[in-house]
C-alpha cells in the first residue's frame, strides 16, 4: 500500500503530539492553518484518533498510533 499525501499529513500531525503527557493537546486554527492540515485533523477525528475536529487530545487508539509514528521517525532519523 503506497503512502498518499493524506496519510503523510496525518502522520505529520500524530508526530506533533507530546507523548510525555496526556494533558497536552493540539489546536488547529481553522482560519490560519493550511487547508491540508485542517483536512488531516478532520480525518483523524473521523477515524477516532483525536478527540476534536480541530485537534484536541489523542484517544487511546490515537496515542497508540502516535507512539508508533514517533518510533518510526526516531528509527529513520538515526544516522
């Protein structure tokens, strides 16, 4: 299954979450964020990975996805 631009944008958002705490979320401002970011946030919400259409907190499933996303990025960034 090839990666699509939509999936890459969703992964980018998951990579932005701070996994050190469950008390910190993300807010995507509808008037200033790029349209691709807004759309990715809405897709993650519909998939049940985040708590709000404009960001919010990770759900349990979202946290698991973010953990995997960030782990892959750490591995790939190793030199």
